[in-house]
C-alpha cells in the first residue's frame, strides 16, 4: 500500500513504520493519523509480521507534535470529536494490538508524538531525544491519552509536573523515570530495536498477544486484570503454540511456533 505521509516495510518478521514528514518534523495531522491506522492494521493482520517498530524519519524528530493549524479554530464539540476519533483510530488501537509495538524514539517526541510513543508497548530512545507534553502552553491539554498514560508510566507526581510546566525531559531523565526502557546512539537505535524484536520473535506470538491483553486489562476501569489473566492463560492451552512449546521443552529442542 502506498502512503503520502508514512513509509512501511517488512523484513525478517519486522514491520517498520516510519512517519515521513521531515519538513514538518513529522507532525501528526489527520491524514497521517489515518495512514498510521491503516499501516498498523495491515501489519497486525500480516502473518509475516511478528513485531512492529514505529519511528520518525530524519535525525531531528520522532514526532514533534500535532499539526496545530488543523484545529486552531475548532469549537468545543469539534475539539472533543478530534480527541475521541484520534484515540480510537490510532492511540488506543496501537495499545491494544496483538502484535508487539516498539517505539524507536529519535529526537523530539512532543505532544501527540509522545502520546504515540506511550501507546506503543515499550520505548527505546536515542541519546538526542527530548520528550514532553507542551499542550498547556497552547491553552489546551493532551487529548490523545497523554493525561492517562503518562501517570501510568512515570507516576502521578512526575506526570503532573511534566504536563503543568509544559517542559521537556532528555533521554537520560526519561530512562530514570521509566518512560523508556533503553537509551542508545542515533546510529544504534534501530539495530537495538531489531535486536530486541529478534528476542521477542523466538517466542509464541499467540502467547504474546494474550500477555498484551492481560497486562492492558489492569489499566482499564471496571476490568479485573486477574480475571483476564486467568481467561487468557486458559485460552493458551487450546493453541498449537502451546502444544509445540511444551513438546519442545519436554523433548529438549528449540520450539518452532506455528503462530496459531
């Protein structure tokens, strides 16, 4: 599929989705959000894809925020609709994919960019990364899940400070906060993500999808994460991956998971 604002390529089980608007520092506009939805959906449904990496083109930015010119004149209803549709189409969608999503954060990850990185299942950053949610400096708040996911990842107090000050933190501080799992050089960012993806791909993709569902359940209102874990644990017993994994263990050989 051809896109105007992103690139998507699959190699050795990894689909890399790159936001490709370098002149706009990869800012998210409505069209880019729609294209990202299609690319993530396609990758998740592709049996050749085991892990998805999302990153930004160029050396300056992962995503430097939203395209403010698109909504500067919106009214209350239009603003609420923008946030609701964006969350459903991209941010919540990415968080709940059964395929693991790694955000390879290079450079600025601000506003909607940080919100996209936080929607991924975990994050790896280059050492030139700057992260922040500057929305209050524009008279608005994060609308793509930032007020919810940031406290989950870094704690309420740190999230309050980051959002209230509209400031940025660097890669080392993001690592200290637990906002990113690893920090590396810009040159080694994608190779490190691919190395981690390789470790993930040794395991059962079906079990990983169940684990994602169970972990996410703990952060959803009205959902008992332990109950979801019990259900998903039981469901694994009915899969061919479970049969292969247990057989391989008992036979002292490497598992060859069919992914079903």
